[in-house]
C-alpha cells in the first residue's frame, strides 16, 4: 500500500474516532487538501450502448471495425435469405 493511501486512511480513522466537531471538520479538510493536491485524476471512458440482433440478421456488423463499439457500417449488416 502506498504511503499516500496509508496517510489518508490514517486521517480517516482519526476523523472517525474524533468526537469534537471542529477537530473532525479540520481533519476532513486536511484529507480533502491532500487528496486534491496529490491524487492524479485520470478520466476513463466506457462506451455503453445497447446492442441487439434479431433472428433475421446473418451478420450484425458488431466488431467488424476494430475498436469501434457500434454496429457499423450499416451497409455491412446482412440479413438471412427467406
């Protein structure tokens, strides 16, 4: 476990045990300050889109283009013959 995480967990434990409201508030501000100054934020994007394929579809087009999360191009969607 990293030193930063250990320090934050220690402060959180101190805050949980503290009964004085002003001291609890000061500990929370200290936790927030450390987290704001020292923690790196990395946004992670996840494409979440519903995909469905019916019984008439022969090849849906999902995954035809590498790293493309959608069913595309629509021209490549093939239907089963009757």
